[in-house]
C-alpha cells in the first residue's frame, strides 16, 4: 500500500470514527492530509494551500436592507473579533426557490469561503463593483444612489463598510461620514 493510499484509508477511518457531528472538520482534515502526502510524493512538499480562518461561534454582524431597481433584500455581514468581514448572507432576494435567488445564495457562500481562505476584500470588491446586469436602478441609499446590478450594490456597500479609503476612492464611493 502506497503512502497516498494509506493516508486516504486513515482519513476514511477517522470519518467513520468521528461520526456526523465532526464530519465537516474531518473531511477538511482528511483532504489536507491527503494533499500533504500527494504533494510529498510529487516533490511538492509544503504546497497544501492556505488555512481556513473559521468564523467564531458567537460573532457580531451587520444587517442592511437594500433596494435595487425595485428588488429588495437584506445583506448580513458576519465579522471576526477584529471587526473584519468573514461571511456574507443574502436574504429575501427574488422568489424563494427561483434560479435568481439560488445563484445569489451561491454567490454569498463562495464569497464567504473566499474571505475565510484569505482572499482580500479589496480584490473581491474591485472585481464585482460596477458589474452590469438586471435588475439595475435607483437604490434609495445616498451613499450608492444607483447600482448597475445587485452584485454591484453589494460589492460597493461592503467596500464602504469594510474597505479602506483607497478602495472607496478607487470605486468612486463617498460615505455619509465623509459627506458631512
């Protein structure tokens, strides 16, 4: 039995022994152990990837109601102890079970995972701000009076709340605090 197969067998045994309650952590650990062995066999030892910074069980969050061109929804931004953004939830956007609602929910999950694995918020918001697709329109938010899409609005709102001044300037954003 190769070291790689042995690592896979040990990971499977750990999953069985730990049961359903620890399944997510066990799967993540099993994958990491498997990759360590696989990379070592390929001469790429140490190239496993970044560690995930998991959210604390109890955490602060900020919920914001928004509207873009008649579509309403809620953004909930979960924060680490240091106040940095660690997760994103989007609620009541489109009809429950619709394709649009599903795609938006999937976006929030991927965005959260990217943040937890170390993707910089400024890079994510730069890529997503000013994306154009329907629905688009007036928002009723004086900080972001018009959005080119819901994703555009979310990215720029996150940049206003969690980004630095350079990012806000680059995205042509002015917070209410700066307007006063």
